[in-house]
């Protein structure tokens, strides 16, 4: 998304006006009296709010014109619902409305479908989160949000995780002019680490030091998950003998690992 684009949806963003608080109050009075030109001026004078919000949604792969249009819907909703009698700046009220509208758009257009009930819980959790931030001036914990919703913490966590936007493993997260660092470079893979690979080689080499019966016993026990009794029945010896041979084989292998 090119957020430095000058013309968005036919609007020259470099020439957008800025309204003073006093002018906004005058326009609100005229809007409530039914003046449509005042409403148009008020919308135009607050489009910079939309521009500032869509900067937060960079690198989502969405076209900036689409996000701008959705943000304008949020702006209009904020205008229609703003109470001038409250001691709150319009921008303070409008920004969360614009953000919420864009988030809904991104979630509803997500290719990964999430159940309606999960989305409802997630939306309510985000609303409660914003309310708690405004009330306490700090980020609430998941437990605090769950308590407000009277829901189990795990259910809120699951719902919020379900609506997270997917990200490509090839998404660059840092670039200093040389080679970029991608998300995949920061993801650990416990199954394919160098240490695991080397241990596998050492294990194979140690197995070569055992006789055929010891190899068979360890293969059945640790690679096929058989019990000592099952191994005993398969190769025709007692369970005590399997236990003894297994222990001897493991001690012998430790010398080579």
C-alpha cells in the first residue's frame, strides 16, 4: 500500500483543509440545523484523520483507495453519532470509529473464514479493550477484558487469535540496505535445528556399533513404540532378557554419542 500517494479516490490529499475547533463547533451547529454544505465542509476538513489512521494499516496488502473509502465511512458514522455536549474533542471520538470500521472491513474480507460467534466475541472484546484504555489510560490484560465480558479467559484469547490477519513468512521485517530479514528468519523450528540434525547423525553412527539383535530391539522399542513384552514375543526371548539387552545396548551407544 503506497501511503505517500497524493491523489486518493480523486481527492488531492496535499490540499486537504484543516479545521480549527472553533470552526468545527460552528459547522456542527449549522449541520444540526440541516445545512448540507456545512456537513460537506466538515467531512472535507477531517479527511486528514482518515489519512492518519490508514497509515496504521500499512503492509496489509490492501489498496489504499479501498481503505480510504472505508475510513471515510467510519468518519461519517462518527459525525452522525458525535455528541457536542460531551467535553471530548471530535478527533478523540472519531479516530477509534475510523479504526473500527477499517478493522471490520479487513476481517470481513479475510480469506480465512471465522465463525460469526467468534467474530462477535472478538469485536466485543476489542470494544471493551478500547473502553478500558479510555477509562484507565493503560492497556488492559486479557483477564480484565474477559471479566468485563463475563467470559472465560481462554474463550476470549481464542476469539482474538481467530481474527488475526495472516502474514506471509516472506514478509520483510527489517532492511538496512543490504539483505532483508524476513518473518521466516525469526521463526524457530524445533524439529529441524542443526543440533537435532547432528544428533540424528550421531545416533545412526552409534547404532552401527551394535549387533543385529541389539539393533532390532532398539528399533522395535524406540522407533516403533513396542513394549518390552511385545518385543520379547516377537523375537522369542523373555521380557527380562529384552530389558537386559536394551540396557546394555544403550550403555554401549552412549560411548559414541
